[in-house]
């Protein structure tokens, strides 16, 4: 028994490492599917999906009250290329994502939005607004935030132009606008703080603006990039390829990967 116990103790780390390697490969395959989907969307619509539709209030020209915010995510727009056309047809873009008809659509658990290495078994939110909606472990890259990166008051975006990523509030981004290079610009990333209230796939606030001083797998101002995979996190780039980025990457290089036209 002692010999068997010793052998098990020696073998188990290797088995666990092999299982994590398989889970990471599955996670990266999910991101490849999402990277392919955003490019199929760009082929059809002429631009990548809007990061969040109805995330910024705009007073109507006639002085009437602003329209209610809808918070419709980029994920919803990717349902057709992900072979979820029935869900897309059932979604009402005229209503808020959290409205009952749309939240019923968002209750569908979609494998491509979930990382198999996430330790939490919870699959749906218990938050009042998003109760019953299914989680996502991936966020659209909105850009880089921090001191000196704020946008103009009243502008559509909350960051200045040089700090913006690819999946934005209200505005679609075309391929030609990614002047830093499609293979050098990340569009979708793993989230370090996942399976929490509000981070559901129908909610357009599932975007990530990385704090400029926060490395991968560290806690920053808000949602940041990270994963339960040892040593880093995976990102899907604008050309569709996926790369595992080590948490030891130089911070300036990481930040350069997250902006579409930063000129780095």
C-alpha cells in the first residue's frame, strides 16, 4: 500500500498537468471559434461587431428623455456564425438585453463562451438584473485605461482614441481602422475575475479595459485579463489567431497588443 501510495503521489501531478493542458487547448479552441466568428461578421457587415449596443445614453435632438440603455453585447451579434441562428432570431434588438424575452435567450449556456478550467461550477448569474443569464469567461477588448487615457466629456467612448481597442460602445470598427496590424491587435481575452454577477454573454459590459499598470493575472481597477491557466492567459487576435500570453510579458508590449491604433 505504501508503494502504491508513493506511485500515485508521483503520477498525480503529471496527470493533473495533462488534464490542464487539455483544458487549455479546449479554451484556446473556443477563442479560435470566436476569432473566426468576428471575422465572418466583418466579412458580412464590413466591420467587427459593436462591443456594446446601447451602453451610452444620447439625449434625443427634440429634447425628449434619452432612450433606455440596452446593453446588447458583441456575443449576441456573433450567434449566426456560431451556428446559433435560432437564438439570434429570438433576440429582440429593440429591447434591453435584460428584458424578459432577451434574458430567456441569454439563459442558453454556450460552450464557446466558457473556459473549462474555470474552477467555479456556476453557469448562470444570480444577480437581480441578470438573474438566470448564462456566464461568459471571455471579454471583448475595449482598450487600455488609466491616467491620461480618458476620452472627451460627452464622447461616445470613455477612452481617448489612442487607448481604444476593437470592441467599443456603439461604434463598429472596420479592419482598415486597426492600423497597428490585425495580427498584432487582440480582440477577445480571458477574464481574470469570472463567473460573477453581470459578466454574462448577453451583457455588453463584459468588455475589458486593461489598467495600463496591471499585468496579466493581477487585480486592477475592474475586469482585467487573466485566467486559471498557470502562467498567463489566451487572447484571440483580429486576424483570428490565438496566442497564450505569459503573465511575465513586458507591460508596454501587453498594452500595445490591446489598442488598435496606438502607434506603438
